């Protein structure tokens, strides 16, 4: 089985893939350069599964991933989740003093997770966005004064130097990854279901929709709003609930929700990460 | 009166300030280099008012602004809002062909609003994040092959060339700005109130909180979740409702909400933008 992820080797995505495939045989991992390419590897059947970052405890959603799944028309489904601790390192090729750092490379999410650190230590450095953290680490090769923010593992793989550790703005930092496929997960008894919906633009409509969950005592483990991209102040909601879409109670909840929403899509059911 | 904004001249923030101060006399605008500096100009009394971008119809929230207001302990309040249409231009110093563009400069929000355009037209260009769109336009001076994404106004002010127009991923594009001060707005009869709150981690707690609004038929014009930054899957909610916090009905709603939330902060009441 082929599994796509945001490469090159050494990204946090690779750590998530390693965790996800522990004990699974016959896995071949396939690197892609950008998050959209990873997601598209399912629609264009390059891979059977793909692992993408979706949400971080400091910075929140990976907007591009959330928006692509909301708007996907190719039947991509979520079949799993993986959560890993995230520790960012400051990485360079040769030894460098902080005062000589003039440029910082990293993925936009990593930069945002280290925003306070960067503005305190390097208020005048140029910030360059890379497609992944490992790409950033590769980018410091033979560049004096240029540093990357990324995983320790990437520094080790590419033979770079770690100048500082645990530099994210909140020490306890986790990222949640989703496993995508053309089918979601089978019922395990300890499942979650991700849905997205929009509600009519009238007072109480979101309350009315959430009431379906509350009345059936369905636990909501996530709710997030994204712009509809059509009109300022119009939102699409991403909600994760406990239970599998094949469970009788979840089935009836989804049926009832249809009547209280303008648009409803089930992104998939999958086992809760332990 | 001094009003702080994200400079230099030519940013969309400057357009918002110009719109906000139309017909107001004795205004002195003060440029700051970063969004945190603009917000801090209220806490450290450098300005009486400040205008900051908060939400865009394509990309959603300006996370740094939302997070700073949620966590602010200096009593910053919202006293107004301004909404302006946003049209992004591709800007260079000298004429340049698309195939020769190797680097794109802009603010992270503008880059995200033009994500599809960039990946289609310039899949291999380097992306550099700047503190503002006008800073990006200034940065292309005498740099062949380097382009900026920013407002037409910035190109005009700094004598740069517009290579392409309306390049954002959705043509209809609006950004909402907030006016900050040490006091919020007086009652006008057509007001909004912004609040942030968190709810206990039990099933139905968000539903329960929103019920206070629904029962009193209070219209919610925005709801957004941000990570608590403490634990993955724990959120703080930003909600805008119609009405002024001095209105009897809003007063009673806020009182009741206190009992159903772990944390509740009123960010201010202010006239709805017309």
C-alpha cells in the first residue's frame, strides 16, 4: 500500500506516518512537496492513503487542508487520525551567533507556532515561507546567517546543527494529522465522525443545528468555523463528534441535521487516536 | 487624536483608516510596522485609537490579532468596525515576464488569499513573508524577478508597476477591520457587541451557552473558534452579537452567559459598519 505525506524526509508529517504505520506491513511511503499535492494523491489515485496535518494546539487549523477537504468533490474521506507532540528546533548549517541571523526559513504553520520567539530573538530577520519544515532545513545548507525552524529529526537526517530547542511559544504543543483515503474507517466501537455543514443565515440556526447533537447527548470534540469564501460573515462549520456514522444514534443525528442545515457533508468516521 | 495603523502608507489598513476618519477633524495617523505593534499602541498609550485587520472573506481570521485581543490584559476595547473591498495586484519595479519571476513578497494573509493564483502561475517561486503589503511593494525596488502582492494604491505611492490585477482566489473579497481604544462605543441603536468565552469540556456546553442568545432572539453575526493554546481540542469562542452591552436585553444575556461559561470577556460594543 502506498501512503502519501508532506516530504521530504524529516518533516513532522513523516513522524506521523511512522507512528501511523507501526506494525503495518507492506507500506510504501511517497513524498509530496506541498499539502495540496498530498491531498490530491488520493483523488488522482497515486496513493491509497495520505497523511496530512490538520490542526495544531498553538496556531489552530491548517487552513489550506481544512478548505480543501470542505470543498473536495472527489469523495476523499477521513479514515484515521494521529496526534504527535511537536518540538521546534532552530537549525543552521555552520555555528552562528543569534546576532548574525538575518533570515529564517520554515513552513508558515511552524513560523506561527514560534511567533513570539522570533519577534523577541530576531525582530529584524527576513522570513521565508517553505513548503515544509524539512525543506527549510535543507535550505540552510551553506548559507551563513540563514536558519531554519523544524524538527530535530530533519537536522539529524541532513547533517545540520541544532542551535536552540523547544522554541515554540507554548511548550506543550501537539499537531493532529488525518489519514485520508477513498473510504473511511470500519466500526471499531471507539470512533469519531467529522462533518462539515452550513446553516441558514437566521438567528438561532447554529444553535438549532447543535441542538440535534445535544438532545442525543452526542459529544462534540471539535467545532471550527471557516469563511464560506462567498460573503464576509458567512461560515462553514467543521464539527467532530463521537461515534461512527454507521452507529444507529449517529445515523439518526445526521439524518436530523440534514433538515436543519443548508449543506451537510460527512467527511468520514475513524478510530479515535489513543 | 492619534490613530495607529499597519503602515507604511499604501496598506489596506491605511485605506481602512482613511474610510474610518472621513469627515473627522484633527486626526493624526501613526504608522507601525507590525500588527502586534499597532495593537500595543493602545496599551502603551502611544495612540488613542488603532485600526487593525481582523477577518477576511477568503482566508478567515488574522490569527495574531484575534489571539492578542483574546489574551489582552490591558483593557483594550473595540469601538468600531470598517469593512473594505480588497483587490490584490501583482507589482514589480521594472517590466517582468511571468516566467522570470523567482520570488514573491507579501504579508502572509495576502499570500493565503492568492494561494491558487500563486501555485498556478508561479509554482516554483520563493515566498517571502513581509510585515505588511506596502512593505512588500517597497521591497521589489531594483529587484529584477521579484514581485509583490499588494494594493494598487501602494504601487502608485511608491512608483511601481502593476503587472496583474484582482489576483485573489475569489473576486469578491472583503476585509473587516476593528477600531481599538481604551473605551468602546456609545449606544447608537445600531450596535454590535464582541465577546469571547470558553465553556466546560462536557457534552452540550457550547449548545447550552448559545441557547442564552437563541432564547432571547439575539442575532449572532460571527462565531469563531480559536485553540485555547493549552490543550489540543480545547477552544475559545469569539462571538459577535447584535445590540449594545448597555441595552437591557444584551445586559441580561451577558449576565446569564457568565453562569454557563468558564471564562467570559466583553471586547466591546460599537456601531455596525454601514
